[in-house]
């Protein structure tokens, strides 16, 4: 029996008729040929979030981002005219332009200009070549022809995005669409106390999104993290979300989670009672927040968190107590990806605030590890191909949508490029 109302069609999945109700194939997560299609059709053509404006608040501040799926390294820099992005490659001999001790590691800092470690060519913050070592040794060299190669870069609500499709014309706002429009106005920029985690995961990038896009697993996988009474309640009643929404290639799930603060103090661990914090964040909001219309769309009193999936690999989770976190899933191979988690809180006013944030961050790390721990087991068994079709329930609607969307992008790419062969996942 459903705990929360469902649409008139009878299920959330049927509410979106473009979604198939058939068993799901995961060939798109194990086929090397399909992964190569995804690199070009998805990551080479969509808007990808690479950071926030608070990372580069002043002119000359920069950071680099390694994006293996498109075989690229990007410099994101604050200039006098705003934020710009460039391919991290020197125009002389192709050396990586900005790096420290290890060329494959990301870095950040402040500069007046970028100088190549190899032969000393220099480029200003706008990417123009300003100095060539022994310029007279070259043949009719015109420095204006050898500026840094730009990458399309736009900002939405402080989130910095890049797009490697140099021929693309769709703006970031249009790409993010109504789902993002309904989040405008949330105090993203006031959450500047940040905790970051990063891990290399032995599974396809979509499988981890699957894990965080449904809560059907919560009563089972996370039973060890819950106190006894809470675990028993979840086991007896299961878990259902409050609301689902699909807008084009993007989607969201809204969930209850009224444990912050809990109605019964005995329902949480002693340290959580002492600090008034835990897995769902500090219990007391840092300031009054007027939620934008996209948050808690069911307007349910038990609302606790909204999870927004911005295709292809960016998630934002907005929590009722007044904080948010982001997930990124950066593919590095068909069966590997880099997972990044960042938790954003209002600046702590005292040591107690800091401890509350650290408890939430450490609790979430354990929660994430439990989800990640299942992924390699899933990947290896999918690769066996002994079972190739899998049933998905109504709570797994965002999984259907993600995989169907990813396959659609690849199919459209194949159709537009006659020389490209379809992968087994598309046949």
C-alpha cells in the first residue's frame, strides 16, 4: 500500500508515458563500444559543471579540471571580464600549460599570466599569447594566432559549467531548463563552508547515479547506520518518496526525512543528540530560508531532501535544515569513474557550528561508502551477462529515465554521423 499519493495514472512511471515499463538492459554500462559513444555523444556535447564561483573570487584566481571522458584538461580563470575557460595546452609544443609537481593532478592558485614550464611562452588571463621566448628564431610568427584555445563557459546561480561542443548554440540556461529555473533564488552563494570527498570507483558512472537516485535500498543497505528503532520502522514499512519530476533530460526525487530535529531524541545516537547534528545535517537552520518553488514540490510537512539530477553527471541535494551537497560522476573507462562529493554549509559562527558540520560530513562519508561498496559487485555481475534484463519498480523511475536518456543521446549521435556504428546497447 502506498504511503504517499501517486498520480492519476497509477504510478509515477506511467505519469511520464515516454518511459518504458519493460525490464531494463544494462548493456550501456558494460559495453566498451557504447562507452566510446557516450564520450562523444554526451560528454563532448552537453554542459558539464566543473565548480563554483567562490573557488575563484578575485581576478587572477584559477583552477584546473581534468575531464578524462573528453580527454581534456581545462583552466577556469577569473578575468576582469568575468569567468572564462581554456584548454590547458600550450600553443607552442602541446605541453600541459598549468600544473604543479604532477601533471595529471588538478591544481589552483592565483596568477597574473600563465607561463609554460617547457619553453616559457606566456598567456594573459584572456588567453592571448603575450611573450615568446626568442621570438626572432621563429618564421613570421604572429602571436595573435596562438592564443589559448577557449572552451564554452557559462554560469548559473554561481555554478560554473563548460561545454566542449564548439559548434553548439544552446545556452546553459536553456539546457538546464525549467527544473533549474525553479531553483533560482536559493542561497547557494551563502553556503561557503565546504567539505569535499573524492574516490575512484570500479563501476560505470551511471550505476552510482542509480544508487543515489532511489531510496528503495535505504531500509536494507543503510540499516547499520540507523539506530535500532529507526531501522525496525524502515524495515517494517519500506521507503517511498514524496514526489518525482522529469523535465527533458533532467529529473528529481523529493523525499521525506524529518529527522532534523527528530521528534523523539531517542531515535538518534548520543553524539547526535549532544551536537544537534547528524546524517541529515545540523538540526538548526543557519538563517531563514525561503525555498524556491522547485523545492518540496509536494509541499509535504515531512519533507526532508530533494535530489536533482542534471544530465549527464551532476546532482544537487537540497536539505531541509538549510544546507546542500553536490555529487559528480566523472567517467574514466566503461567500468571506472571518479566520484566527487562536496557538502556546503553556512560559515560556522563558533566551534560548535564547526563540530556540527564535521559530524554531518563524516556521517555522510560513511553513508556514501555503503552505497559505493555495492557498485563493483554490480559491475562485475553485469559484465558476466548471465542475466541481461532487470525489472525496475516505480521508485526506480529516475534510473529508467537516466539510461533511456543516455541511450537517446547516443542514438541521435549515430543518426547524425553516418560513419559511426551503433553500439550493442543500441541494437
